[in-house]
C-alpha cells in the first residue's frame, strides 16, 4: 500500500511535468510571436502637439487680416455652422447620379439618393459630389480617427475597432472645443470613447448590433430636426448606421438596402430645407462595402466612399464635372478647419479642396485663384511643420526624401510670397504656384504612406529566431521523449530558472537606466534565457559521429508535402488560393498513406465494428483481413474532402469566383429556440432507455464498463459537447460541414490506425504523417466553414448568437464569440489531437496474449471481474495497455504534443519569414499581414486546445487509477 501511494504521487508529478513542459514550449512560441509582432505591426508615433491661432503654421503674412481679428485665425471663417451627416458604409455608387431612367433590378441601391442628383442639377454652383478615396483599414474607428485628425491609421489599429480609445492627437473636435463651438452629436457610440466629454449635448446609441437596422437611425431622427430647429448648436454631427448594418445582414443587393437609402434620402431633403445661409452641409460615408456587405480591407468597393457638400450660398465658380473628382478622404479635415476659421490639426497630411475657397460664381478669376493658392499655402506650411517635428522625434523618414520635399516647399513658398508682393501677377503664375503646392502636399502624403509601415528589423529578426529555436526544440524533444531516461525535471526546471533569472536581470538593467519596462522584451529575454541551457545540453550531448540527418526524423514524403505547404506562404497568389491548395495537399497525403499501407502490407481490418456492445460477450473468432480496407477508407476520405470544398467562401481577389450558397442563413435564431430543446429531449430519452436496459442486465463489471475505450470515449464526449456550441455560432447550413468534419476525422483516424502497430509494452508513438494530416484537416475545415484569413471575411453575426438585442457596452463577449466562430476548427482538432494516440489501441484486436503484471499491480489482478477469472493471463484490453505502462503513456502524450506544436510552429514561422522578406511587397497589408495575424491567433487557440485535450486524458487516467485503488483497498479489507 505504501509503495502504491508513492508510485501514484510519482506518476502524478510526471503528468504535471508533461503539461508544464508543453506549456513552457508554448510560452516560447508566444514570446517569439509577440516579439515579431512588436517589430512588424508597429503603430506610428502619435504627436501630442496642437495647432493654435496664436501660432501660425509658418513665417509670412496670413491672408484676410491679422491674427486676433474676429473670425480670422489662420484664415477667415466662411461658415459659422456645419451639419455633418455621416452615413456609415455609404459607398460611392450608392450616391452616384444615374443617367438612365430606371436602374436594373439587380442593383436596387442605384438612384435611391435622388435628392443629391436633383441638387447637383438645379444648383450646380452650390453643391459637389466627390469620390472619396479611403485609406485602409476600412473599419469605422480608424475612419473616424482619420476624418477628425487628417492622418493615416496604421494596420495594427484595426484591432481597436472592438475597443476604441480616446484620440490623443490634435483633431477637429478638439479645435472646435478650443474655439468655444457648441457640438451636438447623435448616433454611433464609438464617438463617446474617441472623444469623451467633448460634446455639449450627445445622444449615443449602441453600434455593434448589426442585426438591428433601425434603432440607431430612428433614435437620431427623433432628435435631429428638433435640435436643428432649436439653434443651440454650432456643429451638428449625425452618424447613421442603418446602411452599414443592412450591408452586414443582407448585402448591398437586397431590397432592404433600397429602403434604407431612401430613408437617408428623405433625411437629406429635410436637412436641406432647414439650412441657413451660414451653414455648410456635409454628407459623407466613412468607407464602402464589398458585394457581400463586409468591409475592413482595401478592395475598390471598400475604399470608395461618397462625399457630398452643399450650401444655400454659392460655393463654386464652375459647374460640376461630368465625372466626380476623386480626392483623398482626409482632405475633408483641413478643408473644414479653414472654412470654419479654425487651425488645421497639427498632424494633418490631407490636402484642402481648393475649389471651395474660390469665393463663389461671382468672384473674379484672379482673386479666386489667389484665394485657392492662399489656402494651399497655409495647408503646405502646416504639413511642412508636421514633417519637421515628426522627423525630429523619430527616424521614420529618409533624409533624401525629406530634403526633396523641403526643396519643393521652399520653391513653392517663395513663389507664393512673390505673388503676395505683386498682386497683379499673371494668372498663369498663380496656377503654377498652386500646382507646386499641390505637388508638395501629395508628395508628403505619399512619403507618409510609404514610411509609416515602420519596421523594427531587430525585433522581427529576434522573433523569427525565437520561433525557429522553439521549432528546433520541439523536433529534438519529440525524439528524446520516448527515451526511458528522458529528464523531465532537468529539462524543465533548469531552463525556467535561467529564464526567470534573465528576465529579472533585464528588468533591473532597464530600471537602473531609466528606460521603460517592455513586457514583450522581458518575455523574449526570459524565453531566450530558458532556451540557452537546453540548446547547450543538446549540443553537448550530440555525438561527434552522429549524422546531421537524424535531426530531421520526418519521413521524406511528409517533409516534402510540408515544405510545399510552407513555400506557398511566400506567394500572395497561393495564400489567396489556399482554400483550394490545402484540400489538394490533404488528398495527396491520404493517397500517400493508402499506397504506403498497401506497399508495406500493414493493412488491418475494421476491427472497431467487431468490438462487443455494452454487456455482450466478445467474439471467439478473429476477424478476417480485408485487402481493400485502406482503399475504402481513402476513397471515403477523399469524398468527404471534396464535399467539404462545396462550403467555400471566395476571396475578394477572385471576383469571378462565387461563394457557396450554403454559407447563407437557413433560419432565424427563433427556430433554434424550438429545435435545440427537441434535440436535448430526444438525447435525454435515449440515454435514459440505455441506462434502464443496462441495469436490467445485473451488476456491472470491468467488461461492462468498457474500460478498454475509457480515454477515447471521454475525448469523443468532450469534443461532441464542445462542437455543439461552436455549431450554434455558425449559420444553420454549416451544420453539414460539422457532420462531414466528424465523419472525415473518423475515417482518417481509422486509416492512420491501420498502419500504426501497437508495441507491447511500449514505447508508444504517433507517426509524423498522422500529425501532419491532422493539422492539414484543421486548416481545411477552417476554409470549409466559410472563413478566410482576411478581416472582411470574419463572421460578425456570431457576436449576436444568443444575444439578439446586443451586448450593451461589453466588448469582450462579442469578441469571444466571433473568435470562437473563426477558430472553431483549430480548437476542435487541437482538443481532439490525443485521439491520434488512442485510436490504434481502440482498433486493436482482442486476441489472447500473455500478460505480464508490472510491479505493484499484482493486487489489482486479484480484483479482476468474474469474466476474467479464467483468463488471468490476458493483456489489458485496448486502451488499458496505456495505463499499464504509465511512463510510456506520459512520454507518448508529450511527444504527440511536441509534434503537433512543431507542425503548427513551422507554419507560423513560414508566415513570419514571408512577412519579413516581403514587407515592402504591394500585397503585404492585404495578404501577408492578415495571414500572419490569423496564423498567430490560430496557433494560440490550437496550443491552448492541445493543453486542454492532454489535460483531459490525464484527468481521465487519474480517475481510472483512483477507481482501481479503491477496488484494491476494498479487496484488502
């Protein structure tokens, strides 16, 4: 008894060591991902400088009077009030005037904003429609930031769309508050987080419930006209969400979109009727939408938004052009600032819309051109000041580019000053000056766009090296894990101690030097510190005559398939087409397995079908071998893979492709309120009937308990319970994909088990081809459930499953639901990964074999059930072999975890290298950066799922051991 207790404690410590070792390896990968991310997805430096009327943007006299004169800041105000109507996702073609009388029925959104076309035709000098070119990412928070600061959001800011933070840069709202203007806001509550306390009156409405088309818009309309009639405002902002939500829910081609645009048209008509002469109306979309109604990327439809300007007084000297002019969306920021008599925000890089400063249709051509040149010069001074300040604070810009821009600005500024001294200069000279100023402004914006993709090559290289070292560790440790002398404790405790020591030393150095403590750097130092002793021991233990080829234990065909998959990550075309490439590689691997089984003669029969049912006796005869068993499994797998390919979502880069209709919802959530309880009642009745039949058969024995499948039964049960909530997060038709997923997994497990011999008493191992096929199937299921590694393809509807009314102010819960929907396949396959080890035992035949009791288990043999009394010499059935070799069991779980982490790790390493090498590629932010982000998040989800799956197997093993110990104690009493 005492020996049994000591042995139990030792085995428990060994299990804990396995989990801790895998957790440490996961930490190494996490540290590498975080370090690379901090160097690859850096945000630009946000300056806290602010513009003011007391500080002009540059030397030289300002036009239209002196500073301090009422209404004259950098430029005299042309309007005292502005109404900004922001229609979320107002794509340009939604507002584009229609030449034909009746738009086609397939495009119901065309011509619904008829009031804009009517104004443009009847009052051509009072209005303009522009095609606003939006800078990606096309998410609402980033667009609001750009529309108020005049700057460019960086790629990493896209993650803040779930949780917005207050804008610290100079912006229009802050300038309006500094000037004492009264700002009234109504609509999207994102503004509340971006500009806390900035509004004299506000009516915020929750914005995240995309299923709700009317609450926000109706709430705005309830307050819009009364507020406008009251006159207690200087700036009125109304942010409508119905068009955007309609796109997310139905798409732009649905009749609901026509209704929603017609409602917006009525709103615009009502505002135009109430405008006074000193008021400017601005109708703008923050971004566009794809043909499916999504946004977030940089496709043509997403970056094309409408911008409409109108005033009761004449604004423009000429009539609108035949085709609307294309302007950067951030041009609205300096334009509104100067029209309202405000300083341009300090960090603005937008160019003023010059024709708005021409003075109307009655102005003289010379004075109109001079006014436009003056506005452009003020704008250029402000941008030049920003570039000088920014370059002094950071080294983002190249000196050569800055010098070129400075020379361009100096020449344009000198020409402008000469014009001020010679007001009767030639009109051609005015045009030349305006062109030079515009060239400078556009060049400055282009330089910012190019160099704000700021990379830290040291961190990127460090992150890639750390990931490579972690993959190397997984490969080496997976070879050593099955060795009886594998040092669990020394390989775990010593590296962890070194890592903690390294992190403490680094933190102390940073503290003494006064530098900021960076958690990412500390984690990287801890990871490197823990890796060094392991690598040193590996180098010291490497024999001089040992070939280097033993470092790659992966079979050559599997290695070739793996290299092909990793090489595809370096091509944007293959990344886009990965939904087709992954099933092809999986099919190739399946064929390879079938051919290998046939060639090596390792085909085993489908013995799982011969396992006796609950309570029945085992068959006496051995099943016959089937020569076509592996072939049937392979054909079934290929068929399932092909069927799963029907549930595909087309990338936006392939417009000729058509997404599967199976991705559309089949029923509403109200139907599930009835269906789910019916399923539950049916399952409850079925289990109750089985329990009653079991009780009638008399006392249960070990054979009745079916302990031969105790581990896999628990895993399958856990996976089923996990799959149900994940299934509810997808559209109803995706349930067929989940059915194919389980069938495909079942067939693959049988195919892999057919070629895996079960050694007795050990060691146990899972071949590389099994782990690779499992990881490939997880990737294939990701695409088969309608996902793509791009932000517009995220299934946002999952955030409202079970919460049709929204989440209020909570952001973590919808983010969790959307994440579970996106990475459901990663989680399911990672949790189910231990089945690769368990299934060959489950499929094992039950022929009589001589049993050897390990030390300490003699007492257990005495309490075997009646059915086994005459068969004392038989080996444990199926999975009970694992329990009789606990060290080999733990080592096999560790090896399996390390192999799976290696396969996932080399994928994230390939993405890291591709993003590093191609960081200046045209498609880096459209293809490679999103792919890296999705792979990194998928790795994190998979690693957590893997730890949970292995922990579950160990928990079941502990429960079985405890049950046997209780039997031993009761027998000895």
